[in-house]
């Protein structure tokens, strides 16, 4: 090809690229990518500003900050011009106008004009850039159909990104009292918060500043509900709607059966979680003694809010060094009971909670019509669905058996013996609730008996229910496997529960999850034991079970772990949070082509 032909070919391609609607869409995609990149850069600049990282090189930081704003403004003007022709939805047009107005004010505020003098405050700039960043990343989350990645892998990747961001946030000088935090400790703490575990190498209440504690709260909230749940929630709020492909993508991520309910479910999850946390914080506030906070209402409110969010998300982070065993909370059974109820609500799972609410509403409506309006009561069958029945029954059995077991095994220990009458039962009840992925302690775990430790290990391994903020193998897995064992032992060829037959696929998946969990726990225990040979095996096993179940209970060895052991425990927490089966799907699904044939069936000699 000669030079003339090359130039002509290039000219034709450029003309085709910059003409027509498809070309405008391509150009808009490029502008959107650049705007998103500078939104992230602006957020990182605010991050550095708040974290006091620029104090030694303020002039360089200030110039970079202003340059980012100028480039950001130019790109936004381009996008605003394109959106006038392309956008048909009014909400997106208004969103672009609002963002452009924010940027204009930000840019003018850097010129120190008199009429913008009040707006040129650091707090306003930080808030404005943060809002723009949230808008950009939220609307970006509704464009995931362009990314050809396994939804399970994207779910895992979102946790990894949040862990890394959280680690750097905790390493900021403003996050800790001393101004220093090792990288491995920051990764460990961030993983513990994102995976709602509660294990910590430092004391949350004394080592972190209020800013650092707020970072942990944000990580708990995002990790408990899922990063993609929050981003898609705000994306829907800002954008209004999304594509069909994106709904299919989130259908796999959320595990929703019906496509039309995907984003309505996301909205219900976020609003339900916030509502329960607000109500829980208000009740916890009333249960606190004013004398313990020296009359400081703000500290009392923050303490209630922190523990409400931590309890509902089954995180286990606490502001007292001894947790709920602290002398000020040890006998506060009202406070502990509310914490236990929040843990149970968070551990049931959102889909189960919604179904229970629907069931309660149906029953109340029917009784109202019967008693007030005189209508005949009509029973609506199976409002409480099959999954709700198996989760509620399994949870009730675990709570009852756990309470009795702890009451018997810990009756004469120092931790429970000091309580009298009903107090012992309440302590035992709380002890049966908290190992199910919560991690709050109302006793000194060092005084736990060997029998009590075994019960705790079992409860930590089972964990919470599917679709909840907790970890472990899940209550449904344990229930299905147990039912399968008893039914197979009785010679039945199928598994039944509540007048329904459980699918063989569910039974197979339950045994897969159990096998993978035992493999993960075995490898984790072996590795930590290798790198920390001085620690006894029972304490290592307890730590690994606590990490995998995202519980947060410990026998006091977390701070003694080596760097390698902390990394292993961090990986174990992540595996326990996302689930071994999700990991399996993320890395193996669609790797092998589906085979449209089957070989002859043979039986294997097992016993």
C-alpha cells in the first residue's frame, strides 16, 4: 500500500469515526471514560487532603488539584454538549446539568471571587467532589453489561477493590491516634470490616480516631450489603432505569429468580437495612447508661449507631476493649438482647425477612377483615415460602440447642456464674447467637470451657442464612445435608421437608459447600500452624473457624500472628464471606464447554 493510499484510508476512517450517531456514541464513550478517570482522581485528591498526606508538599498537591478541576470541567462541557443530543431521559439531563453546575462553582471558587468566598471552603469542595464521584461510580455500575466477566468473579473483584481502598484509608495519618498503621495490619483490618468479621490486631475504640472508626463503619456497611448493591442502588436513583442486559447481570449477582424484581429488590434491601439500623440505634441509645458517657449525648449516640450497624451486619466490631464484657455493659442485659435481635435479623437474610414481613402483613390484613369488617377468614397458603420455613426452623433449633448447651457447659465458669437466675439464661442465649457470624462477646472467651469451645466451633462453621450479611456454610446447607443424611440412612431415594421434595441439585450443592469449607479450614489451619508453631493448635483452629465463619471471636492470638499468618487469615475471611461455591463458579464456570451427552450410570462402593 503506497503513501497516498494510506493517507486516503486514514482520512476515510477519521471521517467515518467523527460522522453519524454511532460516531457520537463512540466519542461519548471515550469522554465518559475520561470523566470517570478524573472523578476517581478528584476523589483520591480529597482522600489525600482529608488524610493530611499533602502537608509536606502542599504546593504540588494544590497545583495538581487545580489542574484536575480544569480538565474535569472541560470534559464535562464536552459530555454536556453530547448529552443534549443523545439523552432522552429527563433525569439524566438534569443530573448532567447539576454536575456541571457543581464543577463550575468548584472552578470559580478556586479564583477566590468575592461572591463565592463562602463557597470556597475546604468542606464544601470535598463534599462536592465526593458527590460527583458517587454519581459517576454509581451510574457506571449500571453499564456492566459491556464487561464480559462472570458475575461471580465480578462480585469477588468488588470485595477485593473495597478491601484495598479501605486499607489505604486506614493507613492515613488521620485514621489512627499514633498516625501510623502497618500495611499488613491495615489489609487485615480492612478485610475484617469488609467481610464483616470483627477480628482485629488493634483495639478499635482506642487505636483509631473518629475518622478511622467512620471508615470501618463504611466498610462494614458496604461489605455487609455488597458493594454492587449500593452502587446499583445509587445508580438507579441518579439514572432512573437501566438496560435489559444489565438486569440479567445483576440477576446472577443478586441470586434473584425473577428478572423484573432485580432492582426493586436492591432498593428494598438498602432501605430495609437502613431502617433496621436506625431503629436499632434508637433502642440501643435508650438502653445505655448516661453516667458511662459523662453526660456526652454525642458520644452516646455514636456508640449506639456504631453497635447497631455492626450488629445488624454481623460484623462484631466494638468500641470497648473488652466488648460487651466491659464492666459498664456486662450486666446490661437489655442492651445485649437488642444486639442479639439485630444479629438475628441480619443473619436471617433479606429475602427471608421480606417474606416474613409479607406473611405478617397478610395475616394482619386477614384478621382485620375478619374482626372489623366481618368478612370470612380466607387462608392464603404458602405465603411463607419453602426457604423461609427451612431457615426459620433451623435457626430456632440452633438457638434453642445452643442456649441449653452453653447454659450447661458454662454454668460454673466465672463468666456466667456471676449472673443470677434469668441472667444466666440471657447470657447463654447471647452466646448461642453471637457465634453465628456476629463476633460480639459478653463473656471472657479465655474462660470458655472445652465443651463450650466445641459448641462455638460448630455454630461458627454453620454461620448465618443465605442472602444475609453473615458467613459460614449457611443454615440451609447444614439443614439440607442433615436431612439428606437421615433420609438416605432410612433408605429413601429423595429428601423431603415441609411437604416438599428438595431437589437433588440442592443436595449435591450442600455437600459440595461442606467439602470445600472443610478443605479451606484444613489448609488455613495447616498454614497458620506452620508460620506460628508457638501457638497451640486449639487456638489456631478457633481463629481459623472464626475467620471462615466471619465471626470475629478470638482466644487472644490475633495480635500474635506473623505477617504470613495474617495474610492467610485475611484470605480465609474473604473466602468465608463470598462463599466457597461462589469462588468455584467465579473461576470455573463457562471455562469448559457444556457436553450434550451422558455416559452410562454406575454405582460406586462407598461402604
